[in-house]
C-alpha cells in the first residue's frame, strides 16, 4: 500500500461503510475489508482497473467523481475517500460537496503544489516543474486543478467544513514534524491528507 493509503486506513473506524472514489486496483478496499471489517466499495474511471478489481472479488464499479456521486442517497456511507484524485476532477468544489452529502466524513489526499521544490524549480526555470510526484508534462497531465495545502484549507473555510484531522507527509514515508503549522506544512509537505465533516447548522467557526 502507498503511504497515503495506510494513513487513510488509520482514519477509518472498523466496521463502517466506505466508498473509495478513484479506487485504482482496489488495494485500499481490500485492506479495509480484511483488516478492519469495513463494508468497502469503490468507483474507478479506468475500466482496466475496474476489471482487475472485480476479478479479485472486490466491489468496484465503473464511474467518475464528477458525474456519478449525485446518484447516491444522502448519508449512505460513513466515509467517502478521494485518494490523490482531487487535482484531476473537473469540479473539485462540487465533488467535495457531494462527498459530504453522501458520507458523514470525507477523507481527501492530494499532492501539495506549494512544496518548496516545486516553487524553486518554477522560479529557477520559469517552466512547470517536473518531480517524482508531479511527473507528467503540462500538456499531458490529468492534474487540471493543482492546489496547495493553504488553498485547500481556504476552500474548507469557504464551504464551512470541519477539519477533524490533517497531516502533511513526504514521499519517503515520514510524517511532517510541522504538524501544528499550516504554513510550514504547505512549504515542506509533499502530500496532504484531510479528514472532513459537515459543520452543524448555525456554527461558523473558521479552521485554524
């Protein structure tokens, strides 16, 4: 399992209902079912990955976040997961709204475009940076909405979501030591994970 998948699994309570959007080969679904007793299922846009998942007995259907979440009833899942896909969807704000409509909690992981190495490469070369995380040329990338950790925090504030937990991590498997500083996490974290929920009606407290 990838680092972000292991951390996502740790955020999910055993025995809960989980929808994994962009489930890939079903690794996270399989792990949640086997080790945490979850009723986990997935949506995947790549038909090859869907076929592969189904061949392994995993409940994965063909679909995508931008168009298919609207068909699910309210609060039919405990957790809705979007792993490394936010930057590739057409309407990230609407996808998050749908996630928190059909699930009590949303878990989102994404690569952080505010990382210092990306800033430095863009400043030095004047061209879109290419790294181990952002490794596709600008003209071929599926990442149409790259964002930073601070961008995501701002969106959560605008939408009045509760950030129950967040962390910034690097690709080597280490959690960031700047856990309490969004600014430092935005500079040094290569990827971010957020556990979100809807704020009760009438509460307008902003995320710190």
